[in-house]
C-alpha cells in the first residue's frame, strides 16, 4: 500500500482525482438494481419500463394491504459469478481455471445470463490484475449495460476505492473482518465518490457492524476469512438478521457453493442472490447453475418455514414440472407435484 500510494501521490493523478471529488449529480447505480433484477421485473416500480397495472391488480394489492400481506409477492433471484483463476486464501496452491483475460470469461457469463460479475484484481491471492477489471468492464458494457461489475480485492486502503472508481467499476467489496472499526469510514468514502459497495460478513457481529454502518448490500459468506474454514450453513443461520422480502437491505450469500440445491436453499430463506466461483470456473456446468437461479421465481422469504422448499415456480408463478427429489407423483416418481 505504501508503494501504491507513492505511485499515485500527485494531485493530478487520475485515481487521486477520482477520490478527491464528491459525486457530481446523480450517477447510474447498477449494482443494487442488478442484485434485485430490477430491469428483468416488469412489475417492479423501480424499473423505468414497468408495465401499467390493471384495475384488477390494483384492487388485489389493496386487499393484500388490508390483510397485512402487501409484500407477499414472488421474488426473483440473481446470479453472481466470482471470476478467478485460483484462491490461495481458500484453496492454497490449486489453480482451477486458466484463461488469457478475465474479460473473456465475463463476457461469456453475461451472455449466459449472469447478473453481476466479480473481477478479482489481487494477483497473489486470486491470479488477476487491474487491467483485467478495465477490459472486463468494457466487455460487459458491450453485451448488457444493466449488468454490474464489481472489483474484488482485499481492501485495506482508501486508495483502492479510487482505483475501482477510476477503472469504471460499479462497486467494490469490503470485508468486515479485514476493516474492523474502519468499515464505516470506508462505506462513507465510497458513498461520497459515488461507488456502490458490498460488505462481506461471516459472523453475527460482522453483519451487525455492516447494518450499523448503513450498508445497503451485504454478502454473508460461509467462508471464515480469519481461519479459512468453510462453515456450510453459516449463511442460513444468519438469514434471520435481515428484513423480509423486498426490504431495504439487499442480501446475497456465497462461499463453497457446489450444487444447485445449495443455491436454491439460500434463495428460499430470503437472500436476493447467490455468489458462485470455483464451481463454475472452467466448468461446463455454468449454464446449469445460472438457469437454476434465473429461470424460476420464489415465494416470499416469510414462507421459508412453511415446508414448501420442494415446490418450485416458473417465471409466471406456476408450479414447475420436472425432476425433483423425494416428491412423489401419480405419473412420475421423479416429477414435481
């Protein structure tokens, strides 16, 4: 960090300039909108192309409001891909993807339907660099201007926020266990310069610190950054700390996800999206994982304890037909009810 700060010490340096000016006007914020799939939802009032509601729909909403169920609407999950060649923090000495430039992978993932792309820029830990962030932003913008690109790094200095901003990233990841009491200052600085953030948490106290710092986007990771240990159900255990469906906090979960069933479980308990990295890097299963999230809708999080986990719905809210474990049917033992 000392060398990096020295390289960008001049007041005319573009990174210092990116950090030195408060956000001018209203910039487009892609990250939260992408995590909630605003532009894919014709019923979302945040979508500038939202369809006009019919009198019947308005009457139905009024009845739901009278019965205290105004928020009981179907949800859409988002898929976030964590693009990296390796992860020395989680899988030491293992290289699980080989590609010339992260932008090639980012473009392919976006064409498959990915909502948000994480680009790792730490070469030692993840095998990436800042040039790949810039090329990935350019590639993603040409494919889909609604997809958000997030810089992923082990952020310890505010100059890294300037690097992300100057590169054109939509957001940056802040790790609660790394920043500790400095987290709120980093959140404030990012807000001032117009950079969205995702706060990565693992424990109850870290989530509480993110909430206290008014973080809008929170990622609960099953991976403990301090010990490197994977706690498979950690995100499930902490899901109850957040407001219900459509609340003010956008929540995502990740860390060691290796099956589509694990993704569905996280979405069912209320998370807005799931982050998958190693499992889809260099794997032909990437389309399967993306479709498993994007080609269905979910019941409101408030229904997660009703024993309806085996029922899945298509984008129109109809019960999906297809293979499902342990759900008997008169016609097919492996079909949905």
